[in-house]
C-alpha cells in the first residue's frame, strides 16, 4: 500500500501559489513606482505569470484595473483586439452573403435529390408514399 503523500503535494502547491503571488505583487508595485504602464499583459510579463492567472486573483485584478486607468475605473483603455464598427459591419455582410450562397446551394441540392429520387422510383416501380 502506498503512503499518502497528498499533504506534501498540497504544501508544495501552496508554496508555489504564494511565490507566484509575491512575484505578481512585486511586479505590480515596480511598474507603479517606475510610472510604467500597468496592464494585465505588462504585469504578467514582468512577473512571469499568465494573464489568465492574474484575472483569477480578485485583489490583483482590482488593483490592475484601478491603476491602468490612472485611478479612474471609468476610463478603460481600448483593447488591441477590439474591432471597429466598420470592420464588424464588413464581417457581418460577408457572413450574410455566404449564408445566402449556402441557402441557394441547399435549395439546388434538394431539387437535384428530388429529381434523382423520382428517377429511381420510375426505374424500380416503387409506389409514391
């Protein structure tokens, strides 16, 4: 029977978590003290942690959001991934055009299938059901 090592695993995980938190807090303070740009990306890069992990830490997340807007939470920076309205409108129109093409193709294929089934019924003398 194997020994229960779960206590050691939990302790190691807790130490790793605390070390990661201390690196993130130190990176956040350093960026703030140097007057650097405080974003999730900059803190994650400076601390060597993932952005997704930062989002799970409610206190760090609140600090980053507060500091990235210069202390004003209503002033949010524009995401580099946000699309312009014109870009979204273009993508929507392209999707609508593709949808129309697919609907027409489906209609043509249904018509061809109906014709093919009609020919098969004639050859096999199957009753119309």
